[in-house]
């Protein structure tokens, strides 16, 4: 059996790849791995369980709750809330683990199971491997000690989670948003109610789109992966800016008042300068990934802010931040982690902080984002190749060296094997888009011939 856990939990087509039986079994295994310490300390283990509005989340939630309770874990059901809300509540309630049912930005037929350890932190690879090992043992018939009588877990709804999370978001804002008009695209997802409530309580005039989830329309032509509707709405309503989330609201992308997209790199740049000004950007350092635009790196160098680059994936950004005590990190895709106030990417918090900077500075988002210039970036996926030989192919190494020589200091080349598919991603940045396309195309051809 291949590894179940991907870069962000266990994900697949609901009721096909990800079944109720699997969700139940994974929850039992997670209870044994993540909650056993709580049992040894003499208290009943507790889990926080939330989901996004996908129809499949209803039966998968039932399976997860059944698995946890059957393993002796008390369950607090928080209902439809964003992933970062479940992480926050897991930490603030002192729960032994948290579970979020979501496939993030994926289309509606998919769903996923994400686990959080104590404190609301994503799991290290070793913990995921342990859960997978226990799950496989139980799946193949190994017996496990099932509690009976008063030993089984109890289940109750925790309706206070909504207000508690919103109050947390408002409490950490450096200033209010009075006088600001904002369009929010909620992707018909988990933040459909939380995000508008938080922005409104903070003082903003709010216009919402994509905020009517019916279980089937999540991410359907809206949200952070489809910005056209948000761009049009911002212009139509004469808004100061727009904010878009994905299905589980751990991402945030933005649109300025002209309808121009503001990506995760630009958001990071704006927040980095804001946090440094307020004295909360520890070590004057921001963490990004190797996929961040070269323009972001050049802007941070110019502003005297150190850039640390991690592997692709918000979990790796978070690991780097936690290890060295950095306060801000994120990805171009809009995963932004503000570690003083969240244990994972939080799209609503990011949007609030971005809006607060606009109000506090008295400058438009367009002006604030101009601190960095996005260099043209071309990404080509080359399928059906041996991704394991990317670093060992002499032919490929020569081609990369030639490309880097051609681009000079104003460009960059990155070859990255996919973590889940037999393909290699070729990324080229250059000051000129035609040059970026030309170099990327040539490198893609070499990847095909050398690794095919």
C-alpha cells in the first residue's frame, strides 16, 4: 500500500478513495497515537472535529466521530468552520487532537481528513507514519483494546466555537477597519459565515459573493482559484479591495481596487513591512518557499528583510518558523502563517491583517503591493518521466547551467519533482516573459529526453 498521507492529510474522492470505513479506521488510529498520552495522564482524551460544507463531509464526520468515541475519546463537534479555526480551538481548549474534514481548494467530489496534534499543530511525518502503521494493523485484523461501558467517548456539539474564533481574530487586529469597503469571496466554503462576521465586527463595510454553500458548490468557479468574479465585484461595488479564500479558508489571495490580483508573495511583502514597523517581525525575517517569485526576494533584500526559503508546502514553512522562532511565513498560493496568532495558514486572519494595513497606512492596497515587482514566471509540468533522476542527470545539469547563464542575475531556474505524480515541474523566471517561455520550453524538452 502506498503512503496514505499526502502533503496535507489524507485526501481523495469521497466514498471511492476516501470511504467511511477508512475515515473511521484512521480516527481510531489517530486516537491511539495522539491521545494515548492524555489517557496516561489520567484524564479523558478530547478531540475537536470540524468540517467544510461538502455533502460528503456529513457522513465522513459521522465516521470520524464514531471512530474517536469508540476509542474512548470525548468529541467536541464544532460544525462547519475553517481549518485554522479547528486548529485554534484544538489549542485553546486543550484538546489532545483535532480533526478537519476538507479537501481545501479541490473540487466538490473530493474530501480529506486532516489531523492536528495538541496545541493545534500539523503533524510531523513521523506521527503520520505511526498513524498509518496503526491503521494498517487494525485494517488487517490486529485486535485493539476497545473500551466499554463508561469508557467509551461522549459526543457533544460545541456551538461556542464560532464566536470564540471570531473574537480571537478581532482581538489580535492592530487597528479597526472602519471606513473600508471590502468584497469577500468565500468559495461557498468553510468561511462563508465566519469571515463576513469577522470583517463586519472589525468595522468594514462587507459585500459577499460565494457565501451560499449548499454542499455541492464549494470552489465551483469562485474562491482563491477562480478570481474573475471577485475582480468584477470589486470594480462593480467600488470597493477598496477584495479578499478570496479557498474551501477550508487556510488561504487568502486579494484584489486591489482596480481589479488587479495580489498574490501570496505580495501579501507577504506588505505584511512583512507592516510587522517590522510594529516591531513584531522577529529577527527581521520572513520565511517563503523556493517557488516564491524572484521579485519578492529582490524586494526583501532592498528593504533589509532577511528571506529564508523552505521546501514547497506550508508545513515546511511552519517547521522552519517554529525551529527558529520566526513570526511570518507563507507561500505564493496564499498560505500565510502569522505564528503569534495562528498555528497554521489562516486566510481570514491574513485578510484582516492586510485590510488593517490599508487603513493604518492610509495607502491603497495597489500602492502597498508595489513594494515588489512580480517577475514573469513560467511553469511547465512534464509528465511521464522518471522524477527520481532530476538531480543525477548530467544532460539536465548541463541544460540548467546554460539556462542560468543566459538568464543571469535577473532570472532563475527551478526543477522540482512532484511529490505525488510521475512528473517534473519546470519553473523559469526572467525579466522578459518571452525569454522565460523560451527557456522553460527548451528545459522541458530536455527533461522529456533525459528522463523519459
